C-alpha cells in the first residue's frame, strides 16, 4: 500500500479507531475533547490522495475498493473541515453536560459514515457507509430529549430506513447487472446501460439519494430534524450529512442518463423554490436555515440534471464545487446561531451579524463572495435559456430567504437562550474560522480545480450577477413589512398530509391482527394444515403430468 | 459413496458425548449434573468446530456407518456443509444458554439437589443429543426419532417451573407437534413402501414423480412446516414462548425449529424429484412471505416483550422458506447464493433470537414485568441487555454489517437475478417492519423510568441484574452481527455436499 492508500483507509478509519478506543474508560472520558481530531486524516486525504491509485482488497473478486476522484476529494475536504470545526464547537457547546459522552459516540459513528461515502468505491462499502451516515444521525437529533426532538428523530429514522430500502433494491439490481463477481461501482455503472432494469435502478437511486439530499417531496425530515438537534449537530446535518445524497447522485448516475437529467433538473428547481416559499414564513432562524438547505440542494441537483441533459463536460467538478461552498457556508451559519444566542452588545454586531450577512448574501450570488464563485462554477449548466432564468430567480429567492434569516438571527435575544451561559472562546473561533473558509477557500480553489480565473468572474456580467441580489433585497424589505400576513407553514410542511396515512396503517395492522387471531384457532389451523397438504400434492402432481 | 470417511469417528463422538453425559448426569444428580453439562457442552462446541474444520478441509461430506454396515442395511451418520454449520451454531448457542443458566438454574445453596435445576441440566443435554442426531442422521426414520426426542426435551425445558398455565400452552405445542409427526411418519411409510429404503443418500436421484412419492413429500412437508410454526400453522409458538423461561425460549426459537428446517432441506433438495419440488416451491415461499409480513405486523402490536420476540420468530422463519424457489429455479451460481443465504439466515437468526430472548428475560427480571409500554429505566438497570437486544435487532432487520444483512442481501440478489422480484419486496418490507418493533423496544427502554407516586415498596424499582448473563446475551448478539463481517468466500463450507453444487 502506498501512503495515499493509507490515507484513504485512515479517512474513515480514524473515527472508527477512536470509537474502538472508547471501550476503555480513560479515552471515553476524554473523547468529547478529541472530536475535532477525528476528521483530520480525511482532510489530509482530500489534500494529498486525490486521484491516487485506488485501494483494492480481495482484488480477485473486487469486493472492497476505496478510491477518491477530484470532485469527491473536494467534497471530502470541505466536509472534513466542517466536522472538525463543529467537533471543537460541540465540546465547547455541550461541555460537561450529562449526555456529552453519549453524544460523542453517536457523533463518531455518523462521522465515519459521512466521510466513508466519499471514498467507498464498491457497492457494499458504499451502502454500509451510507447506512452509517443515515441511521445513527438519530442519536444526534434526539440529544436534547424533548418530545419535539424525539418526533423529529423518529420521522428522520423512518424516512432514512425507507431511503435505505430504495437503495438496497437499487444496489441489488445494479449488482445483478454486473456480469462477473465484481461489486465495484465503476463496473456496475459500465454494465447499467445494457440492463433491462436500468430506469428502475436509476429511479430507486434518485429516490434514495434524493431523500438524503432533501429533494421535494422527500425533504420533510430536514426542516424537522435540523432545528431540533443541538447547534453543532445541526451544522453537520445541514452542511455535511445531506451531501451524502449529493455524492450518491454524482457517483451513481450513469453519464448517459440524459433522459433522467431533465427530470432531475425539474425536481431540483421545484425544490429550490419550494424551500424559499416555506422558509420565509418561519420564525426560528434554524428552521429558516434548514429550508435554505432544501432550496440550495435543489439548485445543486438542478445543475447536475442540466449537466447530464446537455452533456456538459466537467459537470461533476462544478456541482461538487457548488456543494462544497454550501458545506462551508451553511455549516458556519448554524454555528453562528449558537454564538448569536449568547453574545451581546457591540461585539454581537461585528462578530456575528455582519459576517453572517456577508455569507447570507453569498447564497444569492453577491459578487466577491465565495457564493458568487459557486454560482459561476455551475454557469455552464444553469447559464442559458429557461433554466438560466429560473436559476437567477432562485438566486433572488435565496437572497430573500437569507436576509430573512439574518433578521431572525438578529431578533434572537441573548437572554432568550440560557443553555450556554458563558461563551466559550472555541465557539467563536469555530464560527469565524468556518465563515472565513466559506469566503476565502472558493477563491483559493477556483483556479487549481480548473474552473477558470476567479478574477474574471468578478469582472464579467456584473449586472447579471447583481440583479438577483438587489431584487431579493427589495423583496426582503417587503417581507419585513408585510410578512406577518403570510400564512404560517408548519415545520415539515407536507408532513401534515401523512396523518391520514397513519390511520390507514393502524387499520391495516388491526385487520391483520384480527385475521391472525382467527388463524390461531384449532379448527382453522387444522383446516390450514389439510389445505397445505392438498395444495402441495396438487401442484406437484400437476407438474409431474 | 464410501460408507465411512476419515474423520467419521468425530461424528460418533459428537453424538455420543451428550448422550453419555446425560446418562451420567442423571445417575450422579444434583450439582454434578450442572458441572457435567457445562463440560459436555463446552466439549461439544469444540467437537463441532473440529467437524466443521474437517468438512471444510476435505471439501466433501464426512460419513460413518454404524457397526460397519453400509446402508440400506445399516445406519449412516453423515456431515456435509449444512450439518457442520448448523451443528456449530447449535453447539455455540447451547453453550451460551448453559452459561446463562448458571445463575437462573443453579442448585440452591444448602440443597444437594433440586427438581427444577436438575431437570434443566439433564434436559439441556438431552436437547443437545437430539439436535446432534437430527443434524447428523442420514436416514429419514432416524431423523423422525431425533425430532421426537427434540420435541420432548424442549417441552420439558419449557414447563420447567411446573405452572398450570405453562402446561396448558405446552400441551398445545405437544399436540400440534405430534400431528406434524404423524404426517411425517405417514410420508416415510409411503416412501419405504415405494423404495425399500429411507436412507437419504440412496433415495437421492432415485425418487420418481409418481403419486405415492409426491403424496409422501406433501405429507412430510406439511408435518415439518407445522413443527416449524410456518404461518398459518403457528398457533402453538406464541403461547409456548409466553410462559417458558428465557433459556427454553432461546433454544426453542433458535434451534429446535431449525432442526425441522434442515430436515426439510434434505427432503426438498435430496429426496424429492427436482421438477416437482421446483413447481411447489413458490407455494412454500408464499406462506413464508405471509409469515414475514403478518408476523412482523402482529409483533409490532404486541403489548408484551416476550410475545413480541415470539412473533418476530414467526416472521423470521418466513425468510427461511424464501430460499426454496430461489435455490431451485435459478442457475447454479444463483442457487449457490440462495442456498448460502438461507443457511446463513438460519444460523444468524439462531444467534440473534437466542440473544433477544435471553435479553428480554433479563429485562423482565429487572423490571418485574415485560410490558413494552412501561420499559422505561431498563436502559439504566440492564444496559448490556438493551445493547444486546439492539444488536440482535439490527441483524434481524438486516442492517449492515451483520449476518442478517448478508443473508438477506444474498436472498435479495438471488430474487432479482431469477426475476422473482416480488420476494425482494417482501424481504425489504419485512426489514422495515422489523425495524419498527425493534425501535419500539429500544426507544421504550432508553427513556427515563416512570415516576410513580406509589409509596416505595409498592412498585419494585428496577434492580441491576448480575453481569454474567447479560454478557452471554451480548456475546450471542455479537456473533450474529459478526457473521456479517466474514468474507463470503469463507462460507464455502455450507456448499459442501449440496447436490448440484460445483465440487
């Protein structure tokens, strides 16, 4: 094994190693303070091991493969950075509270899955990593133990399991399409175009990954779970965990899926506007942010879909760049909500609200911000025609939504939250560090990743970049003035429709229970036994004839 | 096939050891029975490992002809891959149950002998002997005898405490199992009349698709299905578990039904004419699918923890029947996959279900009840048990990495590969429902204990159970999960001796 292959293994092995160390008491006690260390090998892998040789264990059957291409490395790096900052933040935020150790355990499991999806290159390891990032997130969400957190956790868990089911079926069909015993994703994708089940596979995968990425109508868990979790967990949920869906779509959609490209673009744009529409009626700044995540993931998927439909070269890198900016900026803003809840006075304005405003405008594409570069990166996909216009309108919507967020953030009075009485310096450092990364890293990475010269973006089409921001700002003023008249949308909007489905499930369960009780009566069981004998005999006799 | 192979004497030892230990224990009595049982079951686990290693190394079944007489005149003991795997599973689960029983079924201090502990250890050995006979036997009539021994040993374990309510539900089990035995026996008579032998290896490939043979197959299958509690013939299983002590439930659900399963495999894959078997297999699988869905839905609605686990068994047994149409219809590669999936499901379910019943018993012991609605505080009183229950639940649901996941993945991909995708939907649907009832238990146990305003002394506070039995439950759950970490190639064992498998 070469050094870069060791790094691939260490990227998700480090959190698992820490987890194993927790079998002993001493590491377990120190664990909450060590969380920030766990993602660092992954960060190193993102920097040093991109496009290196894949690591293949059991090469004869290709059962276990790790690999890291450039777009995945970009996302892996961003996600690792956020997990590290949020880990440091979590130690300061939860401190010595009871349950901090339990939280740290859930954190490490989710972390290993969250990093693992970017390096796993065979179906089984990817599925395992995806399950690790989906299911244990429940523990992060219900940390506070309130009924609201529990409900959010249950809805998330249920939907995550359904997503897993869709993926499992999709992967089973994919594995079946491969002629040999190989389970490598690359082989599966190569075999997919000839498979008779192709559209079913792609449909199942889009459902499974779209659920994680928050595509409407499968997004309902996101605005419930993200506000209910503790701040650092919200940051990684919204910043890092939803990206498991994005990397899945990037990795598994075959390059010839032009037909699905249009579908994805439509779903993505609908999601983008849906998120804005629901988000502007929310009061809780965390819920506003969660809806903004829904909206932004919609734009990401729309860019991917248009890239597939138009067969634009370099789509994977452009989409990864857009998503990586979202990792950094959205993660940072969630951390800001926690800082804003305890910091008062003038420092609140300079250290929380002002940077938050800059990041917020970045989501609308304000020239000069990292967000503007992210928007420029997906320009080839979302540049022209109707999609271009809709993308610009969604940028306007994002500006509106994020300004609404800034207003709600400003409205949170420090006295309102007593959970963190004193501000630990690490909270402030984590937030400002992530904010700086969200602003500056896109500038530093734009050229090395082959997307062009960042300074050209600043000069080109200033008016085109500015109008969504200005129009969004005007709308934000209108919202501030008349927004009170808008109808309230409950968190998890479409979820209110599921009440009836729950009643139906209950009725089915009761009916099955009655039937089962009837079958347990002696005469019925005797008849069933007789019927089984006759049915078996009859079938076999008919076949023998 | 040669009547005896090198290593065949291992099979004799595996059978004689528990029988001899039981007889000696019966004579010595009291505390000696416990010590002897533990030693014999420990040795049995070692022997099972040796048998598995010998089968794996030889790549061919082991055989031993009793008294040097080859069938059809004499009786043969045979161990192929399935036998070795199930023998090892049974030996490990029995050893775990014995270690678990050291606290619950020890002879009380100050007494030389007490009825219930003495019976527990003797019948545990009897059960071990019956299981060995059921797995090793190569003759349909011998297998019938083994199954009867098994039923009676399990029955005795289940009504160890001698409560009237136990007798009522165990009588139900006895009656239904006997009906199954009668049907099975009728089938063997028909087969003997047709072929003059009941030796499985001799019958294999010789069976004709005529009416008596097919009727025999139908009768025997129905009889075994009744003994396995295949839905809708499961009326005896939930009540039998409701009153039984946890150790009895663990072996009843985990092992006793699996003996009938192995016999069913012998019947369907060795004895029955392949065309007829392939035609009737979807019928079995359909009942299995009904078991998965109905059993899981009913488990989801149970109010008592033990009944929930019992209905979970009804559902998980269903998965075993899904392998029949998959292993009989597909090409050789798919058949091998489905076969492995079925055996792995039997084995991982044995470990997981034993872990669940032991954990459920300890939880009920610590709380003084097993109402699911009031499980709060269990997480604090018996944390290891709750973890064991959760891990076993993961394996039952089929969450990776676990033995249950590998088993269900193999069945799932076989279903897809043979174009029978409807079984795939049942597999994943059952997984979701399983997740529902496991979640109910876990979420309930992890909440804070209910605050009662009853005076102290009225409501028993959750008492911490001793650590040993909890660790046994955890170890079983870990084995069930750990099966999923083994590379698939190492399961080549279970293909040894399968008819139609590449050598």
